[in-house]
C-alpha cells in the first residue's frame, strides 16, 4: 500500500469515528474531552506514557500532545485500539529537552 493509500484509509477511519461530531475532521481537531473519549489508552499504554513523561520531564499537556498523534498512528496501522508500539513511536519523534 502506498503512503497516499494509507492516508486515505486513515481519513476514512476519522470520518467514521467523527460521523456524529461534524466539527471534528482530523484527529488534530480533538480537544481534551474528545481525547478522553477517542484516545483512552489501556493500562500498559498509560504506564508507558506516564513513565515517559517523568523521564523526559514533559509537561502534563504533553500527555494530550502524544495521544492525538498516537490515535493517528493507530489509524494508519489499521487498528482500533491504541497500542504500546503506537505510543512509543510518537514518543520517539518528540525532541529531547536539555537538562
């Protein structure tokens, strides 16, 4: 599958997910309540995320800034549940802060 086809599939997943939420189109439009509704990680994901936040000294707001693209990575992978590997992928793209 080409990158363009993956994006089309992910966009279709967004359209279906947000069919009752016309103000939301891409995952980037989600606010905090939408993130709680559509991006709730399972306990293993939440543990990885919280550990990463502490180790990387990220703010509490980074939690949502990781979950939104995590939802997109999940969509591109063609799965419904956000998995540890999706969260890990997003975390690895974050720049490291100087200590």
